[in-house]
């Protein structure tokens, strides 16, 4: 048996960095390397579209390492065997470097004479160049998801809501093989950018008008983009893109025992939700469509508190009302055939 004096052991372990300290050191090292790389590459800034002597272009391996280290693992998995998917992830700002969202990309390019150079290019310029000679399908999809075409493109896509676990897993697998997926996941990413920008705007003092204006413009431009997306589509994609490799979590909101899902699958009559949905969408009861019911079902499931404030503040009834989960339980066991207007807010025989 070998005995180690406690003092010696203490002195030995005190020099070994802890896990958190090691991770922090690695992150700082990566950040420092990327800063040096960007600074060096910035000395040769290029516009690829204007260069005719370029034979080939590649992202600097050191920058690639930074992307792998700092990006969402689920998005990286999408691009493991597909270079074009990797470029579409960059195009839709779904990959990140140590500095966060990518605006510039350090590259290594080779001239027709065989000489090799480092340079810095804008992200959009890089994508335009890459999709000119390879991944030209990306360019076509990119145009489909431009602000002017987004609404019609989304209208042509079937956002299928499953009714069984097997069907849900099949739908989920189909999405993973869909070329549109990186462009669709840009939608929840845009929501995240808006939320972060609002938080930073609130934290920015009034005596910094330029910085505040930057965040205000960022919020405004992204809100305009999202104005072409229906609420149901936002919620659907939020769940899909945050659970790319967790199909059970994606399926959870559709396979829960809520009455809302059973209404969509026609197991329950639609009038059980129509009135609540009309209140939420500020529509007349008889104007609620099947698409509206899908939107309301997703909202009521994701945000149960929504039902507590459905335009009842001016009604002479108790406030707040039941949340959507409680209302769902009540409607599940109810045998009354009625439009389900909540008395005594409004009654028809006064």
C-alpha cells in the first residue's frame, strides 16, 4: 500500500484546473484565435463577385472550428453529410462563431495561377458566390423564402398535425430530410433575435441614441419578415426546430390529452373551441375557419394562460377565467351541446 501525505495531495490537486475553469479557458482561447484570424483576414477584404482570377474558395479551417464549437449541435447534425445544407445554415444565421451571429467570413482562396491567399468577405457575398457554381438549388430556395415570396411559399407547405405517435415520428423524419428546413428554422431564429434585441434595447440608456436606433431598426425589420407568417406556423416551427432530434418532445404537444387536439382530429365537435378561438382572434363566432382552429389549438396548448383573459375584462363575470388546461378538462367531460359561451358575460335571452 502506498500512502500519500495529505499535504502533498493538496498541493498536487490545487494545481489541476477544475472542469469549469478548463471550459472557460478553452472558450477564451477560441475567442482569441478567432479575433486574431479576423484581424489578419481583414487586411485583405474582398468582394468575391468582382474577382475573376479566383479558382476556388474555402472557409478558413480555424473559423470552421469556431463554428463547430459555438453552434447548436442539432443544426450541425443536419449538415454532417451535406455541404449545401451547411451553407444554407450559414445563410439563415443558424450557425454562430465565438462572436455570435456571423456577419463576415474569413476564407482561403486560390487564384488561377495557383497562389493562395487569406481574405475576409461578407456573409451574403460568400453565399452568393458559393451558390453561383455549386449548391445552385440553395439560390432557388433562398428566393422562395425572400420577404416578397415568404407568405406564398409557406401557404404551399403542408404543416401536418399528427394524431398518432407513429404518424408523428414519420412527419418528424420527413421534416429532417426537407431541403427547406434551414430556411424554415430561420423563422423561430428571427423570433429569438427580436426577443434579444428588445432586451438589449431596454438595457441601453437613453443617452445612447445610435445604439438604441440600431436595436429598434433590427426589431422593426425582423417584425416585417414575421408579419408574413401565421401564428400556427410560428408555433409549429418553434417546436420543430427546437426538437430536431427529439421527436417525442415535438410530438408531445400534438399527442397530449387536450380537447383542442381531439377537436382537430374530429374526435370532438368544433363548437367546443370555436367560441374561445373567435374571442382570441377577435372574429365573429361564425367566421372561424379550420385554419383558425389549428392556430388556436397550438396557442391554447403552448400558452394555457391565454384563456384567462379572452376579452372578458369588460364582462360582468368573474375574472380571470379558467386557464386553457382547466377548460380543456371541463370540455372533455361535458355533455352539453351549446356554443360554449361563458355566462354570465353575455346571454341571449335578456
